[in-house]
C-alpha cells in the first residue's frame, strides 16, 4: 500500500494542475451571466496550450489511478 503522504502529494498535484487548466480557460473564454463558459462568440484557443494542460491533468490522474488499482484492487474498463 502506498504511503498516505505520497497519495496526498499526488492528489495535491492533480488539484493544482486542474486549477491551472481552469485558469487558462477562464483567461481565454468569457462567461455568461450564469457563470458558464460562453462559446457563442466562438473563442479560439491555442490547441497546443489546451493539449499541454490536458496532458498534465491526464498524466496525474493516471498516476493516482495506478495507486488505487494497486492498493484497493480496483479495476475499471
């Protein structure tokens, strides 16, 4: 079983990366009066930047998934 501090550190990284992704979206996509992203003006995002944010988020999520599968014998298809 993974040390609790390792899982906590990886979870913290995941949250930080997720927040950075949303910060990027917030800086580049306006929101409507309900606080939802407003795509009506068809904002253009830099595909490379979106991919870089997503890749970091996905990589960290896969690391945590490996801990859960190993420690709790969880299997998802």
